């Protein structure tokens, strides 16, 4: 499965558009509390644990999107957009969402 942020792939023709595919992953408030409780992980203003959890959430969202494209019969996802959003003001949840256009490339 080819994943790209560009709207096309040089040298490849789009033979079919399957439509938008998405993936999401949400990190709950407890994850953040664990990070801040373990403040010694912070080196140079960065938290390795926090970054690892965000990376894991991003991978989950990408896999969900890719699985959706495979089910449609696509062999590529173009124009991918990755976003990080906070959900709610009191519970401190973070959502990683990704979307793109599933296509068949020849």
C-alpha cells in the first residue's frame, strides 16, 4: 500500500477513485497523568514516554485507514492529512485522526 501526502504519484495513472478513508486513535486522560507523574522521563523539555504514545496512536490511525482502503480494493492512499486534536476541556483527551483518498494506481 502506497501512502503519500501528494495528490498524485509521478509516472502512475489513477484508474479508480474509491473515496475517502479515515483512521482515528484517542489517548485518554489517564495517559497524560501517567506521563506527568513520571516527570523524570523528560529530557531537554521533551517526554520520551509521551512521544512514544503519540507515535503509537498515529500508527493505529494509519493502520485503520490502510485497512479501510484494502477492504475497498485500493493499492494507494493519496492526499493524506494527519491531525492532532484535543477533545473536551476537562478530560484532556487527545485524538489523532488521519484521512486520505483511496485509489487504484496502474
